C-alpha cells in the first residue's frame, strides 16, 4: 500500500529476525532523537553495564525489537513526521494489534525520536501522544494536546470550536507535525451492529478529521483490529488512514528463539544469558504467550532480580521469580519444570 509515496507492508505475523534491521545491523535500535548520531549497540551496552541498577533497567526497557512489521510501522511513522514539514497533506497511518503487541511502545519510540524541547525562540513539540480513555470527550482530547504544547485551558471556559481554533494555532506555534492517538478503537460510539453508513467514530473522530485538514499534520492511530471497522465506516477516514500495519504476537517457533538470542545480547550484564535454548526459550514463550509487552516485563523483572543478586547473567531462578511477579496467577509457572 502506498501513502504519500511510501510503500507500507501489511504484516500478518512477526517476521524473521534476519529480515529486521536496525542501526548497526541488528535486531535492536536505540531511542535516540532522529537527528542524533546513534552509538554502536555493543558500545552502548558496555556503557550501560557501568551504570547503576535504574539506568541499566532503563537501557533494557528501551531496546526496540525490530521485526519486519514493527520496522515497517516505525519507518512509515517517521516518514510521515518528517514530511509533515513540507507537504500540505502528510497522510496518516493505522497500527493495529491486540493489547501487548507493541503499539504503545511504537508511540513511545516516536516521542523519544522527536522529543519536546526548548529552543532559543520557542517550545517545539514535533509529536503529541494522547491515550484515549473509555468514551473520550472531544474537549478533553483537545485540552490534553494543548497541555503537551504548554497551554493550560479550562474546559468550562471555552467551546469545542474555540478549542479547535486554539489547537490549530498551537500546532503551528510549537512546530507540531504529528498527533498519535493510542487506544484509538475507543473512538467507537455505536455498537458493531450499526449500519456501515453510520460514522462510528462519532464527534471526536469528526473533530480529529477537521484538525487534520486545518493543521496539516500527520495523524497516527494505534488500536486493536476493531479500529479498522471504524475507519471503514467513512470514505474520508479511509483516504486519510489508508495505510495499516498489523503487529501480532510472536509464534512459538525458531523466530521467537532468534528474538531471545538478540535480547540476550542486549542485556546490560557482563556474562551470557542463555535465553534462546529451546528448553528455556519455549518456557519464556509459555510465560508471555508471544506478547511483546509481557515478554519485556518478564525479562526486565528477571534483570532486576539478577542485578539485586549481583549476578552476571539471567538464570532460570531469576525467570521463575520474575514470572511470579508478572505472570498469570491462574497459570502454572513454566519455569518450575526447569532446573536452575
């Protein structure tokens, strides 16, 4: 699919690690700003090893697993942000996936690559990120964006139309180029049984559509697969968000073991953590069921336990305790069947 000259893949599953590339040619990328010179991944890891517990945990949390689908979504999102400076209609993108597949992490990566910063002349906020709560109100959404732009507004003192005018002016004032809406499926205001001719995204969706047209910014929607039905409910939505990338859980196969091998090499520990053996690797899959968020939480907790112990690698005993802290209490601990 082509959006503003960029081909965007529809990924049906997490791709093989050797199909994903990052700065330095590996599975992982650092979250440095888009205009920064990125450090060699191994040098960055060695530097992190010298830090304290908090900095080492933060280093690992920020590692990005660049599967083909995630890379496609990140590349397209960055392209949209970059071209928004130069074109009137920079376009939009949908990133779809069940909870825990990496959508929110993608939004965080955009914020890290295009950070809010002060210049000599103004505050610059290239990317604004709003997490939509259940039943979002159009005023609250616009106020949340304005607050990221450094403005304080009372919802009771202004109309929605006045807020829209302020927001359009604010995007220009802070050099805003992109708006990211997380949990965008919550824009739904009707049940799925409504006719396709109904505009399912409701007043917030209509407001966002107008802001896109007036502010001339890229808008990226992150949501569950139900988001596609909302976009399909209106031809104008479909033209604005015609590109979609689907993030899915890892499958229980050699691809997942390859990801674990890469994660082992990214750990800020002096010794080798052999996470990618079939015995340990498939126990890790059983613990997280292939979900990106649960995988990162499990390994981050195991890393914290290893650091507290003064260990130089993650061992099965660390994973066993980490699962108790982060796992499903109704599920048997998959690491109990392993030695160590």
